[in-house]
C-alpha cells in the first residue's frame, strides 16, 4: 500500500469516526452551503489546523497556510472555515453584546435634545 493511500485512509477514518461537526457560534452569518461544509468537514479542518492530522496534498497544505494567515482564503472550504474561526473570535471578544436588541422607541434611546428629526 502506498504512503499516500495510508494517509488518505487515516483521514477518511477520522472523518467517519468524528461524525457531524457542531457549529459553536451563531449560524446566521453563514450561507446554507457554508453550514453544510462546516458540519461535514469541521472536525477534519480542525484536526488539520491543530496538527492532529498531517496534510497529504497541496490543497491541504494551502488550507493550513490560509488558516495561519499566510494566504488569503480562496476555495469555499477555506472561506467557510476561515469565517467560522473569525466568528468564534468575535463572539469570544464581544460575547452577549452581539445579541443585544436595541429598541429605538425605548425611553432615552434618542431625544429632541440630541437633534431628533421632525
């Protein structure tokens, strides 16, 4: 068996063993296609980035470079994971304030003293 085949088999087994990836941030910022990609490949993307799995193709090497900030995301897979990692950072930084619901009718939100439009 070739070395490439062994690595490919290891990756396939990893994906099957891990199953569906749970998206741990607000999914409203993702397209339906991005959500499907994250759910199917998320564990694998994470394992590649964390070094748990070694890349065996130039596309996987590039994926890792993108996540390190050495390249710009190009493929839909790169874009989806890059966006996911970015969103997780934003949510960690801003937390619940991202989900605040501001009501312009609320008392004190805007007053005539501040130049209300008539």
